[in-house]
């Protein structure tokens, strides 16, 4: 009979060999309350937009454009693809059947950087309707709620100026600029809206600061308050459904991050009380507790906050973290936010993670589209 210790060692080794993932397989770190529903593989995924049963998943690079998915069933069904090779490719829904694509450079209709309008009423045969260009390009674009207006944000980096162009798209064949706003020296990196019966607010984060704007006049927004940049690079700013909380994501670009504790002051989600929009006050922050570049190379986005939204009727944020994957952070106690769910494949390069109709959709630069179900 084998010695007991040797027998245990042999059995343990056999068990490890039997259960270990095959060489080269993707290892996923996820919480028990997350189910991975589906993955649609492609590369260079950027942002996402939603309309009814449709998800528009943008890509950049030589194979860039927008994939159109029907998500009414248990798994995404690809309906069509808008081919637009180029850089950035931020996507937004103007109205059902009409999308806008913001870009810095590209090869589909109109060479200038700016906005393209694309008719996707027949997803198998998308049609370019119009293009408009700006010297500073379009990094992100946001549709003004309830009106055929697009706010075109240059990126907030100050490389080509900082003008926010407000574009009338009521005639999809002839866009026109109807307003301009210069928020700060560097412009908006991104922009979001939050409307209530009492106020119509816009939030403009950029390199210098985050501005809160009164957008009740859609073509002439007015400054309400400025939030100093107590972070490296304010990227996105989104208000909670009740309008009491503003969460700003720090896309920290030049710092080696602590991707283990969730307490890093850079690359975090920062929470502010905006119950009085004119007097925002800092409450707390939360960063990714996982991910990162093993080489610790400065100058690359590692596990920093990127695109996110709130789950309706909650103070829970669904966010992407690049190499940190996707997580859900509860800001019910904003001074001590808590992660309540996560999904992180070891090949993650997650640009966008959003809650939509009971599921989480993540657009990943390395993996493509991931669909997650969250037990709540």
C-alpha cells in the first residue's frame, strides 16, 4: 500500500490535472451572482448604444464600424454590420432606424473627422445619409433627449481646441451646426444629460474639470458649477436616476495603478452630492480591485474607469475597467461604495459596460461583445 501522504499527493495532482483549464484557455474571475450568457468575438470594440430590441456595438480600426444585434432572444443575433474603418467610432441612436457615428478619421463617406448619420432601418443594407466635419473631430456624441440635436464632444484633451458643436439632425440628409459651447480650455471628453421636471442638466468632464450645465436652452447651455479635477483625467460623468448623485470616472492615462484593493485614488469612480447642482460636494470613490498590466507600464490605461451607467431606480453603477473587466458598484452609501458583482476574463480590455433591460452588455477591445445576467 502506498504511504497515505504519497497517495494524497498523487490524487491531488491528478485532480489538478483534470480540472485545470487547457493551455491558452481564457480564465474568468467572476462573482457567483453573474452568469455569462454569451460572447460574440471580434476585436477593437469601443462603445455601445441601445434602441428597443437592438444593440449597436461600435468597433474601430481596419475592421471598424457598427455591428447590429437583435437581443430579444436568449442570445444576441447579428442582423447586420455598418462598415466604417477608422478611429474612435462612438455610436449613438438618434431615433429608431437612425444612428450617428462620431469619428476622428475614417473611410466611409466624408473624409473629415466629425459625425456620420446612417440609416439602419434595414440593418442588412445600412445607408449613409450625411456627414459633417469639425477641425477637432468627434470623440463622443450625445443625443439631446427629445430633440433631433447632437452634442459633439472633441475629447477634452485640448489637442485641437475644445469646442462643443451642437448639431441639428432633423433633416438626416443635411445636418447643420446650430450652436457652439466652449466649456473650458480642453473641451468635453464626454457628455451626458439628466432631465427632471425641475431641471435639465448636462455634465461635461474634461482634462481641466467637470462642468455642470443648465441645458434647458438646448443650443445655449449655461454653466452652473465647476468640479475641480481631484483626479487625473475626468472621462465620463453620469447622474443617478434620482438626480441626487453624480459619478465621475477617472480615465487615468499616465499612472501605474493599484489594481488590487479598490481604494486607488487614480482610475476610480468618484461620487458627488448634486442635490444642489450649484454646490457639488465630494463624497467618496471606488476603484477596480483587479486587473492591470503585469509589466506596470506607464502611459497605458490599465484598470481605470471608462464607460458606465446606473441601473434604473438604484444607485448601483455598472462600469467597465479596461483590464479590470466589468463590475457593479453600489453607491447607496457613497462615502463607502461597495462592489456587489464582477466579471473579469484574464484577456479583458473592456471599454464599455452598461445595464440594459435586465442584462449587462460589455464591449471589449479584445473579446468583442459579452452579455451577462446579474442575479439581484
